[in-house]
C-alpha cells in the first residue's frame, strides 16, 4: 500500500487514533480518510482539509497542511 505524506504521519501516530475513531472525531467518513491516507496527488476540499488539520493539530500543533499536500 502506498501512503501519502499524511498517511505516513498518521500511521506513525497510530497509537493516538485508529482510522474509525479519528474520522468520527473530526467529522469525515472513513472512506474520505482512507483516500487522504493512500491516494497520492489527491487534495481534499477546503472543508475536509480544515477538519483533518483540526484533528492533526490536536496531536501535533506544529503540523501545517503544506506538510501533507501540495495545493
């Protein structure tokens, strides 16, 4: 399985969350989260990116969207 930069980060932090818990907490579907984790070149909508980054910043406040996506 090929992981995106976000996917690599997520699985390094796997002790903090599993996919279902993280998706539920931030308010996106598990399918959308899986896409963000595995589909290189995919850029989430602004709304989805904000939700993902709000969840990421709860774990690592230093992270920015630009660490994961080229947009």
